[in-house]
């Protein structure tokens, strides 16, 4: 809708007040003191006014200006008047010589001017404004009887020079109300001010004014409007204006290209770049740099490099900005060695780096944590005389801190002539990273007394440091003091520091509590929050919580970030909702290797080997190369499907085809693959041929296979190897004791000489948790709930009879948990009884988490219940995620 312009007639204003008249003496900008008696003008002979006027104009050219005041005083005594033009020339000389004191004396004598018109008053406004005295300019402006375009232009120009952008916009509306329209010279200043205030609506109003007033052919006006549209992302308006322009110079092309670059629409920017050349306008160095910088910022370093080479072929030499952009781009992409190669090439090309170039190279060095390269960067900065630059100083502190050379970092910090908040944050962060929280806190206290008080980044660094060192109380205390002591509000990163910190020290409930509290304080979570909190929900009991967090992420459009969607795929799978994982995966317009690996691993976790392999084959069709994690999942999927030969081929292709050295995770998957198929001899042979020492997890996989297939001799071998690696592991001792017993041998666990080890060696207690109606209940082996005691035992006896009738017993086996007795029922059976007794109707889905590995009897019971009650039971034990349905388990009885 077009806005109508309101034209209000100019109001009459009171006469301009005069400054106090004093001709005793005054000082100019060069502190020269002038007295009226020093002026070589005879006041007795009364020279002709024309001679005085000529003399005043001569003083404007050759000076000294100070004589002009005495001449004006003599003219006042004679009753003569000075011409307005002469008076304005004197004011202009004050502007040229920046002599505000003489200007004020001239202002005090404005009464001697023959005709004080708006042009004279306008020149006064300009004099005060251009000499840097905006308040006095405003005083003159406010008291003017009449204002014309030049008056408004002078005041707007003054506010623009003072960067008082909002006042410029207000003046624009005031001049329109006074019925004065801006011309094509004033409009660009007003548009610039609108841009600084991000007032796009006023720019649109000015654009309509330009069209109606016939100024649309002015390239200067069009370029100013186009630049603001493009800078602040209104590309629809920018495109329409650009298209309507009769003439376009390189400034216009650069503006539209910059706009698309800033929006991240690099393809559109490239199209305009190509069209520019088709129209016969050669891109300047500035244009090339705009496009190169944009590609680097978006991570397309190779394309940016090709553009730079193409630019050179066009005869345009890359400048320091081009090289700095390239070095920064490769650094941000993690291609550190490429960044250093470019720095060397830049020196060879004879381009002298600036502080930003050195800072970018320093950032690369800090990422690499190479002290040797850091010393080279330091040396270059010294040779170029840039070492005193605060940006370089901060970069050097960052290098030495990340390389662990805190003494060197402190030395740089101590010798800096000027420090900003980044200097303090860098040195404090270095001490925090090294674990010296007390030293960091000492600097933190000094920083509060410095010229650069801690900002929110400083507080967050300190909170993170205390969390990393396990001092969560101190971290939370700092968090609570941010607003009171720091006079700033905690931001999303502050909350993220607490959430991730609590997770690192194993306090999942506290992390979730902080997440809920964060939302209650209306602090918007970001992608880092999602990546921090979701691992705490990778549990069968948190399925509903994952959905809540997913809704939060959707509302804030965080799922548009691939990393967030990927972690939801993983978390949904681990919380028992593989269907949701697949739905998110299928909905991704862009998938990376993490997306594919997450859904494959999710299917493997749920025992859906066919689906996992289907996804893998689809991934290969898409042309994606499998990674280390992909192969670990795929070998497991082949094992679960009983496809031993295919699994062996996948393992062989790791090194032969994809040049990946097999890791421990691949050997564990292979041992499980052989174990599931009963090929225990091959599993042992593989372990014995490993190029590195097998760890307890590898031997644990063999122990599982031996336990399932009742190869108790092999179980003893695996158990003994495990005990050598983890002497205090009571679960291994218990399994080994059973294996010896089943082989008809006696065995005693080794005795501990250390009391602390003995305490740590207490047998773990069978414990489980079940989620029912939005609450989590805990059960421990041997619990005797009085309310349900009779019902519970009666129900369990009945179930046990039915289990034996439906599932045949395959004999003795090795179990992690002690065998049940009349008074010691396993915790998951108590959870089953709790869920099914007095439930109307019977639950359709149970979700249980168990601390130890399920025994065979409890596993058989769960299979029976899933069939008898037509329900699904998700039970995650220490080794496997079991999904019981219709009398079968997803693990295929191998766990």
C-alpha cells in the first residue's frame, strides 16, 4: 500500500538569537590570542565599506581570520553592514581551517549582516556541524525562521557525519512535513541512514518517492537503494529495482551479487556474475572478491580456488583480501595444510599479509596445535611489525594456549600494549583447557577490574571449565552470579554449558532438569542444546521425552540442520522407536554419511538386519563410500542374518578395497558373526591373528559365544583373558566360576590386598527400571513389596508353569546374575508382575532397562508374555536391546 506524503506549510519561527558579543580577545584552533588593538585598520579615517568588504574577502583567502572580527566590529561602529556573501565566505573559511572559536565570534556578530536569509543561517549550521559541534548546529537549526532544501541537507549531512542515523531518518520525515522534498544528492544519505537503522519500510517509501518525482534515472540514487535492499536481504525488491534500472554500473552489479551471497544463494550470485560479463561489464577485483569470499564462507573452498585462478587468467591480480579469504576458508574447512600452502604462495607472489591474514593463519595453526608452526607465525608477525596489533596478540595467545605453552601465552598477554575482551578470554580459556581453574579464576577476577570486564563468553568459559573439572557446584554458583555480578543475562550457550557439563559427569537427571528450567525461563534452545541433551535421552525410558524435544526442535526449525536430524535418528532408535528414525531419515532432502550410518546402526540395534542391509545397498547406489562405523554395523547385520561369507567379504574389503585399517570394533563384530553361527574355532583364530592386543570387549564377545553354545572350556579361556585385563571385574569372576564348575573344576576368585579394591569388587545388584503411565519405577532383585506379595508370587508361579510348557529348557548355562531363589526373584520379573497385575486392559508396550545381562529364564519369560498377552516388550540389558513380540526376540536368542 502506497504511503501518501504529508506536506505541512512551514511555520513562522522566532528570530535567531545572537551569541553574547565580546571582542576583548579569543583563541583560534592554533591558540593564537588576538586583540582588537592588534588589527592594522584605521578606525579614525572610516574606510569605505567596499574596501572593508574586499579586505574581508582577502582575509578569507590569505588570512589571518582573526582580523575579520575587528573589522566587523569597526563596521558596526560606522553603522555599515557586511554583505551576506562575504559573511558566508568567512564562515566557509572557518570550516576550511577548523576554527570554531572564530566561527563563534562571527556568529555573535550576525546582526551586522545586511540580510540574514536562510542561506546565511544554513552556512552557520554547516559551520558548527563540520567543525564537530552538532549541539550548536541543532540550536541554530531549531531557531531558524525559514528552512530550504540546503538547510535540511546541511543538518542531515551533519547527523550523517556524526553517525546519528536515527536522527537522519527523523529529519527526513520532518522535512517532508515542511513540504521540502529531498533531491538526488540528499537521498543517498537518507537511504544510508535507513540501512544503518534497518528501516526497510522507509527505504521503500523513499523508493516510491523517487519514482513519483522522476528521479528513477539517477544511477547514484538507484545504487543507494539497491545496496540497502541487498544488504538486508530483501532480494525481491532488489531484483525488481535492478531489472528496472536503465543503466547499471559495476556498483549495481556488485550490490546484487553481494545480496545473494549474504543470503547464501550462491548459485543466484554466480548467475548474475556471469550475466554481468555477458553485458560487457568486466568484473572488478571487488566483484571477484565478493564471490570468492562467499564460496569460502559456505565451505566451497575448491570452487573459490578455481575462481581465484580464473581471475588471474583475466589479468586481475589477487590482493591481500583475496588471499586472506582463501586462507580463512581452508582453515574453517579444517584443511589446515592447504591454508599454510596458500600463505607461502602469497609470500612468493609478493603480497604482504595484513593482520587479518596472520590471524587466519594463526587460527589454522591453533587448530593444528603445532607449536613449531606457531613459532613461524610469531616470527612473521614480528618481522612485519604487527606483533603489537591486538588481533595478532590474541591469535598468538590462542596458538600457545592450545599448544599447551601457557608460559609463552602468558608472556604475550603480559607484554600487550592494549588488551580487549578477546585477549582476556583467550588466556583464561587456555588455563581452563589445561585444567588450571584456580589460575583462570585469578585472571577472571583481575578482568573484572580491567577496562574490559568479562562478557558472557568469559562467564561461559569459566562455567565450562569448572564442569570439566568435576566442580559442578562452583559452576552452578557462577551461573547464578552472571546477572547479579556481571550485569548481563545468561544466554543459550550458558545453559548449554551446564547441560553438557552435567552429562559429562554422569548426572543425566540434572541435565534434563536444567533443560526444562531453560525453557521455563523462555531461553530458546539451539542446535548445540539439541546435540547436548539428546544423548541423555538415548534410553528406552525416555521415548516420550525424545518426542517432546523433537516437537521443540520442529517449532524452532532446528531440524533443518542436518546434525540435529542425524542425532534424532540415532536417539529415536536407542529409545526404541526405529520407525520414527526411518521417518526422519526418509524426510531428509540432504543426507551425509552420518545420516546413513545412524539409520543402519539403528536397524542393527533392533535386530532388523534385512532393513540395515537394504539401506547399505541403497547407500552404495547413491555413490557414498562406507566409513569405519558403517562396516562395524554391516558386519553385525551379516552376522545377525547368518550370512557369514558376506560378512567375511565385508571385513576383507575394509583394507583391500577401502584402505581402512580394521579397528577393535570390526574384530568384535567378526567374533560375534562367527559366534552366532557356532564357528567358535574361527572366532578364536581371528582373535589370535589380530595385529594388536585384543581388549576385554573382544574376549567378552568370545565369552558370549561360548556361553550361548555351551563351550565351557573356551569360556574359561576367554574369562581368564578378561580377568587379566580387568582383575577387579566381579561379573567376569562370577562367569568364570560357573564355567569352571560346569567343567567339574573348582576355582576361587583372586584375593585383594587393597581394601579399596575389595570394596570396589562387590557384586553388582540386579536392578531394573520400568516406565508406566509417565512414571519410572525401580525394582531390585529380591524386592518384597508387601501390598502385592501374595498376588505377585501367585502370578509368577503361574507364569513360570506356562513358560516351561511353551519353551523347552536346553540345559545348564552360564549367567551373569545369581540364580533365583524363593525369596530372590530377578528384578525384571518383578517389573513384569507390576505391569500386568491389576492392569485393565493389559499394557500393549512395556519398556524396561536392566543393569545386568538377562538370564535365560527371564528371557524365556519375556518371550512367553509377549505371546500370551499379545504385547511388545522392549528390554535393554547391559549387552543387547531385546524386542519381544509374538513369542520371539529380536536378538534371535543370542545375547
